[in-house]
């Protein structure tokens, strides 16, 4: 083998080596980009889980307290309403509202917001017939039970039907006139909630 042939073989090997290096670099580029993107997503998911875990740990007691107070307000309504009429009672109600905004899930806050808007509109409209007043009062109770059901899910992870909550506190829920009104109000509220979901 001559020196020229040897140089050509070495040059060919060098060119082939460079070619394979470039081919491997470029050929693996999509896999490396994919791996990098997957690592970013994994890191973000891990971060989100850590934040959620921290949030749940810190706010767990507050969610439990909020859930208890709202449930007690509905299940012990007569005494609770008397208590809320006092200056201390109004402060307690504002504290309960603040805790929903601070510790409730986005779903709970949305339901609570719908309930408050319903109450504001109710206070503005004074010219209601007795039937309309009755319906609006029952719808308010359904909103209330929807907030409690959502808090229950926030606190325990278990979903419960807000109508079941009402059935535990309203003795005449199953009378034909009441049942149909509560069911209508519940359907309307669930439709309103679905509109707000993203």
C-alpha cells in the first residue's frame, strides 16, 4: 500500500467518523429534545405536587374548621341564625367567608360566589310574590348545601350530593311541592356551576 492510498484510507476513515458523529448528533436531536421536554414537565409536576402537599398540610385544619362551621350553620340553623344576628355573629360569618376564599378549592369559591350573587340579587328585589320568595329561599338552601358538599370534597376527597345534605336537615323535603322545588333549584345551580368550570 502506498503512502497515497494510506492517506486516502485515513482521510476516508476520518470523514466517515465525522459523518457518523454528525449523524448521531442530528439523528438523536429529536430524542434529546423530547427527553428535555419530558424532564421539564416532570419537574413542573413534581413542583406542583409539592406545593399542593404543602398547601394541604398547612390548610387542612382550616378546611376542617371551615367545613364544620358551614355544616353546623345548616344543621343547627335556628340557633345559628340567632347567633349571626349579633355583632360577634357577623364577625364569625365574615371569618367563615374569608376562610372559604383563602382555603377553599376553586370549585368551592365559585359555588360560594354564585351563592353570594344570588343573595345580593335577592336583597335588591323586594317586590317578590310569596311563591317567588319561597322558591328563592329554597334555592338559597340548595346553594348552601352545594358549598358544604364542595367543602366536604375539599376536606375528605369524597363527593356527596348536596340534596342528601338537605334531606338530613329539612324534615318536609320529600313533600311533593318541596321536592320538586328543591330539585328544580338544584338543577339550575348545577347548570350555573358547569358554566363556570373550565
